[in-house]
C-alpha cells in the first residue's frame, strides 16, 4: 500500500546519503520533499508537521553534521521517528486471568469487519485455542449467515440467533455458552454502522456496558486514508476503543492511515490485513513497517512466514538433500506449494532486505507462472521427477500436452532446474555449506530463539 511513499522516501534519502557534506540547508530541502511525500500519501497534516519538526531538530545537530556518515545518521533518525510515530513497539492482545477473553469488533459497514473476525478466529485456533464467533448483527440476517459460513470453513464454533432482535441479548447468551463449554476467545461481530448514526452507536455503547469486553477493536479500511483516522476518533469518543486493525493494506491507495492513526487516536494498531484470504492477517510491528517503508526489508516477518510453511523436520530434510545433491523436481514442486502458502509473492519480495537495489521488485511476480510450473511437474512420471535427465524430446511433447503448455515451457523449466543445481554445487565448492547459510537452517535458528 505504501509503495509510492516508500519509493519517494528512498529516493530522497539516497540523494541525501550521496552528499559529501550535509548542511542545514540541504537537510531542510530534503525534509521539504519528505513533507510533500507524506502529505501526498494522505498522512494527517498535523502528524506530518510534528514528524518533520522532530527530525529537523535532531538532524541538524552538530553530532550529525560532523559525523563521518551524516547521510546515514539522518536515515537512522528518520527510521526511528517512523517507528515512534507508529507506536514504538508491537502491541498484543492480552489474555485475561479468568477466561474467556471477549473481543468486540466494531467499524463501518464494508471495512472488512466480518472477514477480520474470521481471520482472528483462525489465528487463535492455530495457537491451540477454541474460539467462538458471535453473529451480533441483528440488522442484517445475511451478515449472520456470512459469519456462519466463515466459521464452518475454519472449523470453529459460531453462535447466531435469527429470532433475536437485540444484539446485547445475543452476546449475553453466547457468553454463557462459551463459558460453560470452555470456548476462548469469544469474538463478537457487531453490525457495521456509520459513526454519525446516533441510534446504532448507542447500541454499541449498550453492548459494551452489558458484556464488558476485554478488548474493543476498531476495524478500519486503510484505503480511506484520513477518513479512517477521523472515523477512529469518532468511535473512540462515542464508544471507546482499545485497539485498531487496518484492513486492505495490500491495496494501491495512499495509505497514510497507517502512519497517522496511532498518533491521532493514541490507540495501537495491533494487526493489518494484507489480503482477502483468511490467513492474511499479520501482527503489526512498527519497526518492521518502518524498515519496509525505507527499503530495508523485513527479514523477521519473512522467516516467520517460512516457519509457518515449513516444519523443522522438512527444513532439515531439505538441507540434507541439498548437501547430498539428491534434490529432485518432486522436492522443487513441494517448495513451490510451500512458497505459495506463504502469501502473495509481491509482498514476500518486499520483505527481502535490499530487494529494490537488486532489482527483485521489477521481476514478473505473476502467480500463474507457479501454477504453470506445477502443472508441468505434475504431468511427469515419478521416474522423470526423480531424474529429470531422462526427459528427451518425445517425453517433453507428452509432458507439454498433459500440462496444457508447450515444449518450450517444459525445456525452460528443465534448464532453470539444471542451472539451480549447478549453482548449489558452486556454492558448496566455494566453502559455503548449506548448513551455514541455508534457508532451512535459518528457520531452525529462528525457532530456537
């Protein structure tokens, strides 16, 4: 979402870093450009003003201007100020001493609230808990049915009562069942409403008074920019919110809400939605987001995604195969599937430190290419997948016909696979064993920390 802002900030800071000597004048000129870039990204103007003033006061100090690398010092200051702007550190949902945890979801209609409730339930289920979704939208029967469909697809419990005409009654009944059956947490999906609709806002106040939720989470559409910030203020003043989830962070809008909303409301962003799939909800780390914006990558998030895709045993087995040169097309196909499960490829590329410098962000990340490669490998016999060198011209024709591709596509895959195996051998000959720097080993080290 913040691609345009990221590109502009990286360009400005790159020019600043290239200056042999920094003065108050050229720092001031650079910060004017930063101010414009932030305003164009729809960051709240008061937030921008304070942000620029803080950087300016630190960047023109004698310690920075006379340092050996003043440009890098300024980048360090900008990085830290971005982190502070977004909250400084990760904010988590705390489990109460007496379960169940009760989470009340609020927000505008169309902000992605119901889907986000499902994503939260999925996340808690993966952590070994037994969540219950509660359909508290008594205004629209279709909304209750949507939540039930989501719950069924996730294999979690859902409480709904089509005969109920008051949301607080639904919540109260659901809480009793959850408490009796050991369900935790209880995630209440309330009706979407406009913050100017007094009657519906009063309903939220009544629900909150009756059930005393541990966490009131506002779900806000990041693509609405400053409107999301204004809406968050209204919900906080009228209902009282504890935290925020920003949805549609994978969109192509300006996205300044991510930089403004904590500063303006004082409420932490705890998660961001990065896609429609139910596993695309990420914890919000201000330091990691700041690093992504400045092109420094986000290796920790990338490793965490890999950790979810690979088991430790799979990582060890892969490492052994690479060491013994027994890596086959069957292994390659399995890795393709695991990489696809980690999320959209464009997002994964952005997490690699220095991806823009290496030109990786300009690569064709069309996921249909993965589908094509997998179809080609699926059309091979087990013997061909284990020993690709036996694939001759006639076999290529059969594989192409079976996968709906052409012979050139099959040849291209085989050539790329052959080149990859040659590169692995070259790395081993240079003395860089896969155990020292392999991705699998990296995952295992991360798990031990």
